[in-house]
């Protein structure tokens, strides 16, 4: 299948790589199918296959934040049919700024993907100690001190 992407133009993708977001992503309810495209060593693109302009730069929060954890509620585990921890991939959306050192990540609402059955959802907990705009370079600065 050939799709138009925001950052890479026309791309051939496999149907087996399509992730299904039953309710879309908040603010993008019409976009229900996505793929993940590698974008350098630490980043990827969560690209809608429904709309080429809908693409999010994402990263694993565990690459940057040793303290990060997410406790999934039972209803989300059931909704995504998660059977084990191995089924779960966690991504966070990156807001790229200029200069890059001012870029932030949304730790408050991670993207949860069941890699086994290719379903996903942006999980927005009722309460969270994390921020929508955590500086991506904050942990790096802390480690240098």
C-alpha cells in the first residue's frame, strides 16, 4: 500500500504495520490508522495513514527519563487487549522547538501501543505528576552537574 507522509513523501507500507487507534488521538478523532516510521536513532514519526499532514514526532520516554513510569488502569489494559508487559510500547509526543534544546515532551499523556495486536491509544490519566511540557534536555542537564 502506498501512502503520502508528511516528512518522507510517498512511502510503501505493509498493512501488517498499521496501528489502529479506535478513537483516534485527542484532537485528531478522524485519524484512526497510523504507522511508526524511524526518524534518527532516538525518534520516530507516528504518521497517520488517513491524513499526510497528521504526523507526530515521538520518542521512548525511557531513553531520557529514568524515573518515568506509567500505571495502566484495568479498563485500558482490557481495551487494548494487553496480555503481558511485553505487549506494551510507550511513546511520548515531542514538541520540537528552535533551538532544539528548548524542545519538550508530553509525559502526562503517553501513547500506549499493544505491539502484539497493533492497537493504540493516547492515555490521559485523571491525575498525573508529569507535565505536558517536560524539557527533553532536562535530565541531560541534571546529569552534567
